[in-house]
C-alpha cells in the first residue's frame, strides 16, 4: 500500500475503528454469567426494549437465555 493511503487511514479513521463501542450488560438466567453486548447489536436485530417487554439474547457460554442486567449488584 502507498504511504499516503496508510497515513490517511491512521489520521482520519474512516471506518470508525477508534470509536468507543457502547455496550449493554446482559446476565444469563441459567449460568448467571454476564456478557457485554454492543448496543448497536441490540438495535440492529430489533431487540429494542419495548415498554414492559424484556430483551432476551442467547448466552454465549451455555446457550441459555440472557436478559438485560439490572443496575443493582444483588440481582
């Protein structure tokens, strides 16, 4: 690759590789492990939390059901 192209990639970050990724913490109902799920994944797959509806994803550790973790550490 040309030095000019490499310099452009380093300076401008055209692909957003240096942007902070916001995550949502999910906790498995079965194995109780936690996983950070990027918020864009939740929105992209239509898992947007509707009123009084729990967002659920599959646990990457045991295959169980993960729900959005509460802010309370005792949950």
